[in-house]
């Protein structure tokens, strides 16, 4: 079981002080979080893509590249790459470049993403989503497979054997399909033989695990190997040594985040009662002490059988020092507790990919 | 739809650190690179990924050697690894502190200026204000079919995209419409960058129209020089000054981007560089309809300073003379033509930074003396 | 239309469709799901995410259904053949939600609410709007038996009193207190951006909020 961190790069307004950090500082905070995650022994870090002032990381690959130079073990991933409004050729070029810089530590999660601002920004129609995503995913998988790409689709100019460099050094870049929870997307992941990255974003920690059963069954129907049939789960998360304190500290930030999202989308923010329910044992918000969160992950594992759990930490302007502390606890305390029960088999081992040696570049800063 | 994009309504944020360009009249010495795949000692091409890691290492060497900037090119072909420049530059940012990080050139005509902004603003954030770029046509054309653009529309594409990019860099929120991308309405982009903070130069290969275009945009001008006569660039430089005045634009600096190789002696430099450079030129010649590249021409270009091959002392003199002839205040050196193995490139970068640039600075302080040499 | 509802066809096997399917199966209804893909895929979806429901092509699922529930993304509405809905009692469980799903021209100018547009587009004579103000993730955990002190409400809006009554009984059976609204256009009071949307209201909350709105909009 691997444990990791997910982030957006948060520059939203702190509900307690009313201030914001600069957008550039939010970007640099992500790099710092990645460094701390590696130091804490965590296995993976995923970074999202948005185009709004609250979440200013509009280009994740450069941030991952910056982090790659000051880490040498942790996996670096998009979470998610908003595939439908981007060009798969450019995406591959960017991530294979990070892969080179990081000595083969890159992964990608193409997905829809939860926000839609990139559609008008890049001139796409959200109503066209299904066709865009299917077409672009097909090309991304093809570029990942073949150095010379011959491809014809409906969403971008035809490719006639063009060479798309740089080629990832250690074979294909691992691609997980980002699934929001729609059963049709679950089946799509299985039909493409792709591992699935999905989330529990509150509510019950286990209820939607029917999707895990659906995924495994469908994978079997499509004749996928066990190496292709892997699940990673992400959930909002925050830790302090004292669980009650953690829930108290996170609440104003979570409320602020949900309030902002609710104002944009026309729903009311969650009340304290539903927050209590979702953070209690069995709830889908991983907020608490290291022991509580470890226990929750073990419970989720019983239902989901996933191979990697990450917590998404930066929403609602939680101060960076508190986030770094939570990352430390997740790595140094939760990870050993979880791995004591579930073992420490890495995803690389499961997919039959040799773990990349931590090669230090000549003259690299330590 | 509600969009939290009106930054004016947000609480103010602290100012951002920035490594600024040299003051007007100051000199700037940088490195340009192409991320070519090269052969190792056994004649086997090194992995492309290694080439990129080498580039990062060369940039670190450039900063240590006291140089001001490092620029990476953009290509989409076998043997060249520079398809995602801002990503490489962001990696370099983590291992350097003062080096300005740029491109040479960003092939803007086949990019979306919004994505270019996103990538460079992100680079600017991770580097604490060190991003810059040179936009231009580039000499390669493979990006046009790759991204579905028509080379015949090059001029229109470039004009429209420079216009949008500069709007995005200078005056957000932007309301804009054009032919080649979807319109923008009161758009702000992230991460936020102070207006005008990221320097943009226009790279030109020698076309007078491109020079006039740069003048019209009021942007600094970078000459991409691959041999030939420097007096041609001196003439273009005068054209740029005159056109700038005509368009009512403030005078902007001029730079030169020149290939070369530095060794202990002129003879050694020539001996090592001639086979590499003649192979490069003769590989390109049939594709571009050039005459075969001969030694006489090479020797002439070395003597004229449009190829920098020699000892630190002779190269410095030629650079100073060339900069004065062209009226340039910035000089970017493409070490070892970016073709030789990592070790040679790195050594040439170090020599340029520690031995050549200080000499050029000194010579430029004594213009009369330098000009008479 | 006086036959009590027994067989329900749900068009849309996504998150909303499968959530509704589970609650209906639990309440003893005979449920058939139809999705955009092959029935084989929908069958898999049903087997794991709504056990007890079966899967068919849309035209087969609706043929002998007493009730059809529209639970597909609104932009896929054009994939529904109006013929299969002719004369049927139909629930519109969909929302027009531009901040999440993007804009759709036909629904941009809909002063009487999105369900009225759906009714016009598909020519449905017996259309009832319900389920739409409840999040799919809340639908199951928030069910409570009649008389439970914490029972939540569910609005049921439609023009034909008998249709509304039939659907209200179904809502009651799955575990919510139905609040009947006598006009389909009153359903707009429960759409995204209204105080009740996603708010987990009680029946009284709905009555308080909607009655006054209805008075003012009448």
C-alpha cells in the first residue's frame, strides 16, 4: 500500500484572517509540500490544474519539474490533467520531460476535473465532453505507446508518423484514468485496461466502493491482467496529533472552501452536523489523528482493495505550516501503521515496473 | 456563471520578488541551448532523458560561471529534446538563484498564448521572478503540421499571437478576439504576474520584415546568427532603431545569439569545432537548398565573429567588436553549437562565463580601444 | 394512469440513475436501467451498483414501464426518442446546472424552469419533477420511514394532480415526505441556485420556502 498527497496550489482567502498569499507563493508552496512529503517517506504526490485565482496552478508540469530537482524518490503526478481542453501531444511532451528530469518518476491522471473554466478559456464546448475526452484519451495512450504517431480523430489535426520527443526513458508513463464516480467511467477504465484513480470526497468512506467491485468485474470481462486492475483513492484529508483538534482546525477552512464552491454552483455549504458525520469513523473526510486516519484507510481498503491512498490537503487556505505538519504525520505515522497491516508493496512492483534508482544528477544540490 | 475571476475584488496580495533585467545600458551575457542528442564515447546516442538532465547541469554551470541567463530552444523532431522548454527551465529554477530563465525561441505561431502565459507565469513563480522569453519563428517548421497550422499563414499567426501574449502579460483582465483562437472576455490568468514583469524579446533570423515587426511591437530584438556577415545585422539594427522611432516606440535593447566553441588556443578550438559545425551545416544544406559548407567560409565567419571559435581572449575581442558593430547590449552564446557532448558544452559555457564575459565587459568599457583591435 | 406504479424504467445509468435505482429496488419496485452504452455494460453497472435492477435498451425498458425516470445528463436529452415516452408517466430528475455542466442554449432562457423545457422538447404530457433538489450521494443515507422525527422532504411538482399523487406515493415509499406542488413550473423553486437545492430540507422547510415563492410567482 502506498500513501501520498494531492494538492491544487491554494491561494484562496484565509477565513480567519481575510488575507491571501500571492498566487506565485501558492505555486512555491506546492514545491515545498512535495519536498516535505518525500522527507516524510510518502510515495506519491499529485497536482491538479485550474484556471482561477483561488487555485492558480494552471500548468502542473513545470511545478512537478521544479520539485523533481529537489527530490529523488517520490512519484510525481498530475491529479488531474484536464485532458479534454488540452492537446495530448503537448501533454506527453511536458510529462516525458518531467520524467527525464525526475529519472522516471512521473505518472499522469487524465480526467474531467471538477471545474469547467478551461472549456471557455480554450474554446471548447462542455456539451462535447464525451467526444473530446474519448478522442484525446485515445491519442494520449497512442503517443505514450508509440514514438512515431499515426492517428486520426475528430478533435485535433491528423498525425502521420510524426516523432514526438522526448520519449520516456523507461517505457510508457503510467497513466491512471481519473474517474469521478460515474459507473460508465469505471467501465471505460476497465475497457481500456487502465488503472483507475477515483475519490471519496465526503459522505461515506465505503458506500461508493460498489464501483470497485464493478471495476474488477468489468476488468475481468475485458480480460485485463491484475497489473492493469489497480485502484487509487483520494480523499480530502488533514491531520493533527489530536484528532478533535484537527477537526476543529480544519472546519473553518473546509466550510470556506465548500461555501465558495457552493456560491459558484448554487448549493448550500455543508452544516456542522454533516461535517461531524463525514469526519467520524466511517466518514469520507480523512480528518483526525494519525491513528484515526490509519484506521479509516484500513476500513476503506477492506471495501475498495486499493493500492494507493492519497489525501488532498490544500483547500480553504489552511496555513502552509499546518499543511506541512499534516503531511509529516501522514508520512511518518499513518504510513507505518497502514503498511504494518497491508504491507509495503509499491505500485511499481505491482505493475511490473522496475523502481527507478535514485540517480543524482552530477553536481545536483542535495 | 459566477466566476471568481475579478482579481480587483480580491484582497491585495504581497508583492512578488523579481530578478530584473539589467538597467538600460547594462550588458547581459547568456547561454542558448538546443538539447541535441549527442553520441557518447562509444558512438552510441545517449538517452534523450540524459540530454535533458545535462541541460539542467549546464544551466547550473552557467550560473556558477556568473552568466545572466539561460535560454532553451523549441523543436519537435528526433534527436532534439527541447519540446517542453518551460518544464526544463522550471527544473533549472530549483537549482539556481539568479539565472534568468528563458527560451530561444518560443515558436509562438504554433502555440496558444494562453498556455504560454500559464507556463511562463508558473515558471516565474517557481523561480521567484526569473522567467523571460524570446518569441519567434524558429528555423524549423515541423511544429506547423504537428499542431495543425498553415505555414503560409505564418505572418498572421505570429502577429495575432504576439498581440495576445503581450496583452496577457501587460494588461489583464483581457478582452480580446482574433482569428486563431477563441475570444476572451475580461479574462484573468493564473498565476498572477505583475504587468510587464516577464520580459519578451522578438527573435529574428535576418528578415527585415521581422525586424520592423519587432519595432512595431516595441519589443527588444534578438538576432539569431548562424554565420554570415555581421555588417548585415548592423544594417538591420539601424533599421530597427529607425522603425522604432517611426512607430513612436521607446528604444529597446538589441541582442545577438551566436554559436561557437572556446578552447585554450584558436587552433585547438578550430580543430575541434570545424568537424562538428561543418557536419551540422552540411546536414541542413540539402534540406534548405544551401550550397555545401566549405572551410573558406567557416574561416571567414570565425574571423568576422559571426561564429565564435577561438581562445577566450580572441573570442572576447570579436564579441566586443561585434556587439559594438551591431549596437547590441546582450550576447547569448550557443556553446559548442549545442552539439558536442555534455562535457564539452559545459566546459565551453564555463569558459564563456568566467573567461570571456568579463573580458567583453572590460572591452566594452573602453569602446575606442576595443574597436581598433 | 390510475394503475399503481410497479415497473419503473430509468434512463441514465450514471450516478443519479443508479442511486435512484437502489432506493427503488429497496422499496420493492421492479426497476430497469437503460444507459447510453450496450445493455451488457449497463447490466454490469446494475449488477454492482444497483443489484436487483435489470438492464435493457431504452425502448425495451420503457415499453412495459408504469413510470419512466429521466436521469441522464441534460445535454444527452436529444438521445431520448420521444416515441418511447408517449403516454407514459415521466419523472424529470435532471438539473440544468451551467456552473457544473456548461450552458445549453435551449435551457438558457427558461423562465418557467428546466422541466417545462424538457416537456416541450420531448412532448411529454405527464411530466413530474422530483428528486432534483437532492444530491445523489444523500439520496440513500437520508431515507427515513414515515413518522420518523428526522424525516426529510421531497418536492413533487406537476400539472396533473393524479400524476403528482402517484409519484408522491412512490417518494413516500422510498423514504421521504412528499410535498406536492400543483404546477410543473413550480419545480423551478428547487433548481440549482435556490435555497432548497442540496439543502436536505424537511417537508416543512419546503412548504415554507416554496409556498411563498409560488404566491409571488403566480
